[in-house]
C-alpha cells in the first residue's frame, strides 16, 4: 500500500476560527495567539488571555487615545470603570491599571489595552502616531523653541544730499580745519617761543 503523505510541520501559531460568541474581534482573537507565542513562558499572560477569550461579551473601550484607555468593569458593569495607561511615577515606566488585579503582572484590562494598540497599529498606524503625539504633547507639554539671539543691525551709511547741478555740498567745520594751509596757523606767543629757543638753541 502506498504510504500516506505526511502533513507538513506547522508553526505554533494557531489562529482560532471566527466565532460569533467571542467577545473580541477576529483580529484581536488572532493577536491573543500572537502574544501567547511571543511569551510562551508567561503563565499570567496566558491566564489573562484564556479568561478574556471565555467572556461572551465585553463593552468596547470607553476612551482610547494611544496613551490611556478606559474600560468598563467586567464584573461591576457600568457601575465601575478602570483606567489603563503608562505609569511613569516609579523608577521605570510601566503599563498600570486601576482595577483590583492591577497589582498582578497581568489583568484583562491591560491585555485589552495592548490589543487596542496592536489592532490600531495594524489598521491605521498614522492615526495611532497622531493620537500618541497629540496626547503626549498635552500631557507632558511641548517645550517652546528657544528664541534666536537678536542680530545687531549695522547702521546704514548715509550719503549727503546732492546739491542742484551736481555740485558737492559746502565743507563743514572739520573740512575747513583739514584744508587750512600751514601759513594760516597762528604763531606761538613770544614768551613761549623764547622758552623753546632756550631749550633748543
């Protein structure tokens, strides 16, 4: 008998088929499998994925701006909401949640925050970047540009107005002193001249 063909090896990434009973979109269901493959030894993440996948309905995010997201409580309904986002008050930034499970490494809200980020990055990365830039500027403030040092303006050279007929203007007092001939210089007084003659015979 001919041997049966052996099925080719497949990777560990198995995308579940779409299900109308799933609380997540088909894209987010696939992204949960990507996370499990990327972090195969993270038991807390796997438990959060399994819990979220077992839910038959979750309300969409109340708000999501790229830095933070607000989700309705899965157990308390609209009586309680949880905020998920970057917490930079500690020694290093981390993704924190206000739910009771926020002290654990993972919770379903932080998982949903990652799924929202990943889905928007795949669907419209430009929109995601615009949200992050806008919210980061509003949260941390945009530093004002340092003004450039004022440039010192050199005074423009002024040209004396020309006289009618193209003649130059009359000389001023300084010009007259410069043009005075030596013969017009007043002689020294007699007593000063006598002292000069005695010093330099």
